[in-house]
C-alpha cells in the first residue's frame, strides 16, 4: 500500500456495519473552533437558486496559492454535519481554505431556492468552485463528498475532466449507483435508515409547499413509503424526470466515472448497509488510472470508527486528508 495509507482497524465492539453507522452518527466530537463566514452563491440564475456555504479562508496574501477543499455532505445532512465539521477542522489545521457547501435547501436554506435538491445537481458544486475561484483567484481546488455528496463530486469530476482549478477528488461511501442504493435501503434490515431519510425529506417537502404553494401541490402525491416512491412521486415530478428510474440513471456518477481525469480517492466499506456498486461501475473505477479505489471489509456508512486514540478514531477523515496532501503537495526530486 502507498505510504499515505494505513489499514483500517475497527473499534472494539464496532465490528459490523450497522454498529459503525449508528454509533458514528451520534458519537460526540471536539468543539468546532474553525472561524467561518456564511456566503451565498448563485447556482442557477434562471430561477435565482442559491446555496449557502460556510467558508474558512487563510490569510489573503496566501489564499490563492493554498489548496481549497470544498466539502459536500450527504442526504439530509448540512454544512454542520459532524463528519463535515470533522474533516473541515483537519483541512483547516493543514493550512487549507475550507468551503463547507450546503446542497440546495439544506442547512435551513429552503428560502434560497424554489427547487428541490437531488443527486443530479453536480453543476451546483461546479458553480461554487467557479464562484470562489473567480473571486479569489484560487489555483487548486479539491472536492470531498460523503454519500450523496460523493455522487455529486464524482459526477462533476467526470463532467469536468482535468479542468482547472480542480486538482483532486475524494469520496467516502459515495452513492454512485443510485437505483441499487435506493433498493438496498428498502430491504427489511435497512428500513430504519430509510424511514429516517423519508421523515426528513417529507418534512422538507411540506416546507417547500408552504414557501412556494404555486409550485408544489401535495394533494395528489399520496402515500410515500419508500425512498424510491419519494423519488418517483416527488423528485421526478418536480425536477424534470420521467420517473425514478430515469432520475437514477441520469443522476448517477457511475455513468461518467470513466472520464475522471484528476487524482481521485474513493473509499467504500463492504459492510455499508445500503451503498451498492454494480459490477460494471466497479470495473470502470478499477480501469481508470486516475482513481484509487479502496474497499475495506468494515467501516459502515461514512463511519470508519477505528481503534486509534482521541479524535483519530475518525479514520476516514485522516485518510482523506493524507491522500489530498500526497497528491497536491509538490514532491521535490521526483
């Protein structure tokens, strides 16, 4: 294995994916002390859609030359999600600029866009990169995404190729085969996760109905008992897709991962309760020379709680930062 990589050893008592996922979601973390400023970014001038980013900038004289890390959360997460703050603190301590991006509507920003958010909106991540690159002359930008956010950053990487200032990508447990992941969530053993997501998504939909009654009509939606039904009855209807299958196909990063052309690290736990890769997707990732795919037997969904002491228990965050440092820092004498 490369020098930046250390094998994952799960915390004692957290040897299965469900234990890792559940404990990882609630485990307390150190206080988040990174200074940040809230900034909105226009992502679609056609309807005025904006997203909220919480930005931590290094001193102005050094800002453009420092690596800027754009962090994208997962489904029903936000810029304040524990894992986002955890890796933000590490990136800041490493001397990076840090942008914690909220997807549309997330982080109490429903009023900033008349639209719903969905897994196809990689262009929003691109708009955030372009906005801050133009504003500050950023020379190097790395993207880090978790779960749904992993799909977004990998989809953008495939769409952009080697377009500057994008220089590296990392994705933890990315939901890049959307249909397979949605169906896995509906398995009996995973229904608690599905209901957790559905409660949040339906609450958000009702909020959009209140804010934009001329756009959203809930009376003919009917019962929604699965994530696939939500995507079929609500996402497809209001986001321009024929049905859930059309949405899953068009939004999946799996279709473009063969076109990724910058150093990319993908981390996946084989005991993740609901993230699935099809054989075809895995084959495309392995065949791409720009992609490092690491599959561990354990780790759960975006958890990776190790047997290390203190905050180093969060193995995935440390590993991602070591990778980004490895591929973005100049190596003299090589």
